[in-house]
C-alpha cells in the first residue's frame, strides 16, 4: 500500500490510544483517503516555543503517522499572523484595503516554508504522494524540489484565487506565481478560480496552455483544475435527524415558541459578511414590521485569528452593529438578533440548522463555504428550509437553486429573507431536492478521490535533478 503525505498549516494530533483521525474540517475530509493509503500528516503543532526543534515530533496513531513542528514567536508572527493572514488572506478575498504587506513577514513566510521542507524531506520515501493544503504553504513544493524531492506534489487552495488585477497588487506576486506552478497539480474550488490563476500565469509568466488544464511554465508542466470540496452529507444528515435529543437544540426550539428561526454560522472573519448580514436583517425588519416578534435571527460566530488587528476591529464592529439593532428594534419580550461566539459540536449545529427555516449564508467572498452545504444536508426532505446564499461563495456554483444574493446589497438580502420565509412548501422541496442530490453525489469522499486519482497520474513523470 503506498503512502499519502498530507501537509497542512495546522495539525491536530489525536490523543494517544486513539486510532481515530483527529476531528476538524480537513481531518473529516481525508478520512476516506486514509483508508486507501497509509498516511503521514505533517505541519505545525499549533504550539509556539522560544527555541523550536528543527526535527519534527512523530506520533503514531493507527494507520496515520503525525509529524509536527513548533513555531518560534517570530515565525508565528511573520509567517502565520503576518504574511498568510494579513497579506494573502485579504488579497485572495478581494479586500485590498485590509491587506498589510511587510518584507519581514514575507521573509518569515519563506523561512518557515524552508524549515518545513527541510524537516519533511527527510521523511519522504520513493512512492509517496504528497498533497499540500492551503495558502500558508504555497512555496513548499519549490523548496522540496530544491532539496531533490521528485515525488508527485499536489496543492489544494481552499480559498478563492482572485483575478490578476487583484493578485498582482501583492508585492511578492510574481514569485508566488512561480512557486505555485512548481506543483504538479493545483486544485482550486471553482472554474472561475482556475480561469483567474491560469490567465495570470499566461499574462505574467508567459505560460503556454497545453490543453486539459495543463500549462508549461518556465519549462515545467503544471495542471490546474477545479475540485469543489464537499461535506460528509450522510453523516450530517444523520446527525441532524438525531439532534432533536440534544439539550441545546431542544432548549433552542422550545425557546422559539411559534417564532421562525433564521440562522448564520461562521468563523468570525471579515470575508463572511457578518455585520453586513446583520444590517440586512435590520432592513428586513424595517420593511416587514409585521414580522417583528415573529422571527429571530441566530448568529453563531466563534472568534478567530484574534492576534490579527483587523479581526479585533471586526469583533468591535459586530458588537456595535448588533447593539444598535437590538437596542433600536428589540422589545423586552423579543430580541431580534441572538449572537453567540461559542464553537458547537457538529451534532448541535446540525440540529440548529434543521430547526431554522432560513439559512443565511452571505459571505462577501468565500472559496467554497461548507456551512451552506451543511445547512442543506441537515434539512428534512418533507419540510426543508430555504438557503439564502451569496453568489460570491464557491458553493453557489453547485447550489444554484438557493436564493442567490449579492451580499453587498442589504436590500436584496432582506428581500430574499422575506421570500424565503413566505415560500410555499412545494417550492421549498423543489429547490432543496436537486441541491441535496448533487451534494450527495459530489460529497467529500468524491472530492478527495477525484483529486488523488488525478495526482496519481503524475507518478510516471521524469524530472530533472535540481540544479546544483
Ligand atoms: P472556513 O473559512 O473555515 O474554510 P467554511 O467552509 O464555512 O469556512 O467552514 C467552516 C467550518 O467550521 C464548517 O464546517 C462549520 O460547521 C464550522 N463552524 C463554523 N462555526 C462553528 C461553530 N460555532 N461551532 C462549530 N463549528 C463551526 C476554508 C475556506 C472555505 C472552504 C473551506 C474548505 O475559507 O471557503 O469551504 O476552507 O475548503
């Protein structure tokens, strides 16, 4: 059985004695892949230590081995909080005004990628497939190739890839384009991401399209294709069916009495459009005064990246918008927007989605957005709720039967909320069914399987030895 090496920024090592793959997005996504391959999972341990070792700490957990590295405070500041989350993240999400570029951060980003490559290279065996995840690690393939690694190396980019006009505002843009084209296979979420990156490689690096998504860049061949990530549809659906027994779900439903529930669930991130969504809900109540007291909007948004100043500002903005809306519209007997910042187990989220008549998923820009898919998966087939979905989420391509909206237009979002609340059951079923069926076909196992089948095809490529 050959080995699959997964590399991701953050690696959660399961407790000793546990044979399970650790919980969390990517871990769930790769569960099936680890039944077809022996696994090695490499990345940052999540720990920050003053003098991190250059050797990874290895832990064996059933069929998956974990190899994790600590970061120094400077590495963490420059590589993670700095370049990845204050330069790449805003630029990839089209938020030029929020980007902060510093040469020190970029140098830290390159340094950590080099340190990771040096540590990982010693663990790679002939026959291993290497699959790298996300924007923290774009230069990893170049570093590995420089160390003589000739195995197939693939990359999956979980967030949007913007057009050249936006991407090229990054001072390091050309180097990053060169670095990403060192991967054999570049997986993106949507065809428009594929178009943006391919076009930019042609414009900036004079890449030559070879057909079928392949391009020749500086004498090397790379392939760029979309692989929209899915969810564990069956698991989610079953969790939603059982969730009525869960205390938090039961208490929430009982507390609603006859009120209808709108729900939003997001990491607190400016890409997710949380304050803009609250303003759209305010707009809805302003234009539909008869619905005051009859509808409640529940926003669940655990804080994330709190060390990054733009996220602290966002948190203050949300509190202000929320306070103003609840203060001006609320009554002693009714709070229009309920806001909680806790993370909940999947079973609770599934139950809350099912209890909600409308899922309001309105990111300003999103690679995919799994919450949209989870909301659809959690609905009952005889009385499903309605998804209001931003057309700027990658998920909109696979869920065209949702009520698609422009999240910048709070009037349009408010009207969609109204249409969703008044939608007759027959239309709700008619919209929900094809979305559910498509998601069930294109679930998370389908995603991992399709990507890996394509990456397997790069085993036979002859590679030049690295320049001395
Ligand atoms: P994220 O930006 O994290 O992912 P998303 O796809 O919505 O965004 O996934 C968030 C996950 O966190 C969902 O599974 C959701 O259930 C969970 N979650 C959110 N709030 C929670 C809470 N309060 N408690 C518990 N769980 C919560 C990035 C990209 C996305 C892309 C994914 C996967 O930004 O566009 O869809 O990777 O590729």
